């Protein structure tokens, strides 16, 4: 009889240890997924920033008197590359995206630029990167959702408190990035 109690007690202790390990590992996996998705956003932002000098070079020859827009793109790219954290990178990325929209809108006024093969290739490549950035942002927020669900639902919330895990913030698009860019070709 005592032997049966010891076996039962051993099974209960082993089950409790397994549950603790499971939740610890679950938080670790979700945290790593969030870090990875954040790194993917950073990679795509860097790729976009790396394409900008080529785009600016192909545009410069056609739009010599549109220096303001080219300067705006160059400054936005530099701000993105210098941004120290995610929040500032996202803001700088939004500014670069708006500046790039200005360049593409500007191209509408220059048929020979629109027909330039190099410009078209860069425009297509940037569009593909924009899609990847959007996907990476979605994946990041989906990862945050999974993590936050684990932190707020039972029994995950008990383990979140035990392991000092707190809810994380979703990636927000700055209000200025949602606004329609104003283009002025005077």
C-alpha cells in the first residue's frame, strides 16, 4: 500500500514537473518567434534602404529640377539606417515609404523615366519588399497575439506570473504612415 502511494506521488510530481517545463518552453518558443519576426522586419527595412540609392540614381538623370523629393528620400533612408530601436525604425520606414511614393508619383510626369528598364526593375523590387515588410509585420503581430494569449489565459497566466512574463505590445503603424501623402509638383 505504501508502495502504491509512493508511485502515485512520483507520477504526480513528474506530471507537475512536466507541466512546468512545458510552459517554460512554450514561453521561450513564443519569445524566440517574436524576436525572429522582429529581425525579419529589420532585414526587409534594410533591403529597402539598400535599394534606395539605386532608385535615386536612376531618377536623378530624368528629374534634375526635382531635388526636393530626392533629398527627402535620401534623408528618410539615412534616418532609417540610423534608427536605434524598433519604434524609430518603424517611423523612419514610414517616412521612407512616403518619400518613395513621391518618387513613383513623380515618375508619372516623366514618360521616359517610366519606360526606363532599370527604374521599372527597382520599382518592382521595392514593391516586392513592401509586400514582405507587410507580411513580416503581420507575422510579428500574430506572434505577439499567441504570446499574449498564453499570458492571459488560464493556466498560462499562472505560469506567466510565475516566470515574470508580461504581455507585449503589438506593432502599431504610426498615424503619419496611414495618411495619404501630399504631392506637390510646382
